[in-house]
């Protein structure tokens, strides 16, 4: 058991990032509703005599539109300023990131075992951020695995991509609601935000990858696929070592 969590700060930043992104999306939608409502009312009253007689009406509609645009821009600036994780993308060993994630996974007293099998393959990503994403998948899988079941974690190159697959030993695929579990804050686990899969998906997309849920005969696999890094130049530096 580790007393210091080397991924803790990055994970906290990822949770904050996800919450801020959800908040920004929600507020942007609300700003759009206000603008659309203002535009509709303006069109309806534009032909009225009162509208033509009082130039302040048009002026106030313009103020509403300008203020909504300014508030949306201010929101974006505030969200960007609140980000605390300094991302450092580099050519890294995906296998090292997977092993780091498994070593730092918080298994607790679940009784589940985590078995890791990796093959070499380099990707372009921030190694800490990628390890956080994989750890989220591992911890979700452990929470879905009953008793002394086994969670398998595999990493290997597949074509032009590196495939990281985390498979739980939970219920049948029919019990998995893929849309619900990818919905932010949707969780049945106490003291959990329900953001693990969202964080993993956001990290995968940031590095031109994907996250998919694949049903198995027993349980479900969460799969991150990332493009393999281009071969290094002759005499160039190799993958960045794990910090």
C-alpha cells in the first residue's frame, strides 16, 4: 500500500476539469436560450409602433445580446484560469503508464485481484494524465467485480494504435447501461462523483484516441485506443522515462 499517491494531484485536477466542463456546457446552453428568446421577442415586436417610436427598445435588445456574449466569454476565461494541471505531452511508453496506473490503483478491501499484461508501444501523451485515465478504469472495474474476482488489464499495439483494455468480472452485458454510465455524476457508489469514465474519455480524446465499452460473456471491457507515436528519428531520443 502506498502512503503517498503520485497520481493524486493530477486526478483531483481531472475531476475539477470535468466538473468545470459540465458547468460551462450547462451555462452556455442557458446563455443560448436567453439569446434565442431575446431574438424571438425582438422579431415579434419589431413591427410595432412602440418599437419604432422608442429607440431605447432596440438598444436594450442589443445590450442583452452583448452582455450574454460577454458573459459567455468571461465564463470561458474563468474556466481556463481555474485549471491547475500543467499538461506535458511527450513520446511515452504506454506500457509504463498502464503499469503505473495498476500500481497506484486503490483496491481497498474489495477482494478483487488485478492482473496486468502489457507489451511495448509508444504514444504521444502526458504520462501522468494517461495513468490517471487508466487508473479510473481499473478502479471502476474493481468496484464492479464481486468477491475475489479478477480484473484483467491488457496493453498492446494493435495495427497503428495502442489498445488498453480493462475488463471486470461483473454482471452480464445486459445489465450495463452504456449511456447512463457515461453520464457525468451518474453513480450508485457512495462518496463517488461518477466521473471516472468521463475523465478517461476526455483524456483519450485529448490525444486523438477513443474510449469504448465492449460487452463480454461475463462483465464489460473499457477500452482506450491511442495512435502509436511515429518511429523516432535515427539517433533521436527514446520515450520519456516514467517520473
